[in-house]
C-alpha cells in the first residue's frame, strides 16, 4: 500500500460471494487464511465468511474480528464451534447478517451489537447442546458485551425435526 494511505476499499459484486479462507493484506489490516480481520474501520457487505471444517474438527471459526469500529451488513457467517469470534475490547456492528453454528457460535470479548440478524443453530454432536453466545469478559468491570437487538433465533430445518436437543442463549 502506498505511503500515507490510511484506508483501502475492496469491492466485490453479488450477494453470493463466499470468502472461505482468502487472503487480503494491507498496512491497515488483513484477513488471512485463518479468517482473521485486523485493522480499524473495516466494513463488509454481502459477503459470506465460511469455515466448512464440520462439527468434528473442534473449533470452526469462520471469522475472527480483532478490529475496532468495524461493521458488517448483510453478511453470512457459517461454521460450527466459535463461528464468529468477536475478539478483544473493540466496537463491532452487525446488521441484517446471518450467523450459523452450534457451540458458542457468537463468542469473544468485544462490544458487539447485532441488529436484525438471523441466528440459526445446526445439529450438535452427540451428547452436546447448542449454546449461541459465549461472552469472554476478562475483567469483572470490563465494558464489553454481546447485544442481540431485534434478532431472530431459530433452528435449522434438520434441527427442527429433533425434540431432544437443548439450546441455550448463553453459557449454562
């Protein structure tokens, strides 16, 4: 990136764009092959972030967000355990997004607001239950949290057919 440049825009067209482990690097931030965004002011729209490792591969983070003042609009986050990792004490905004997972699939220690999002659980492994959020506050007086405002929480079609799966909003 040229000296003195403080921001960068990456344009992609279409709502079906999928970014499963692509590489984007710049002085202001990056999204690396492990699905991590670093760099303040990052904005994404109409992109799917997917980790298709499956439920048996332990963590299946689709995206780890380490940036401050980031926003996601009409994005999809697909994974299983720890699908969307809102890492660190950062300000993050998600609007009209879709988030799919099983265990702690919205997790981390950010100040994150989820507005008008669809949150959908998959079938967990045997003897496992679904947990939607796992706030990881490190300090008891920390000012972080995960806020779900006007979001819809629902089971996937396969999960709807099962009557013996428990789902928790937060860690039980």
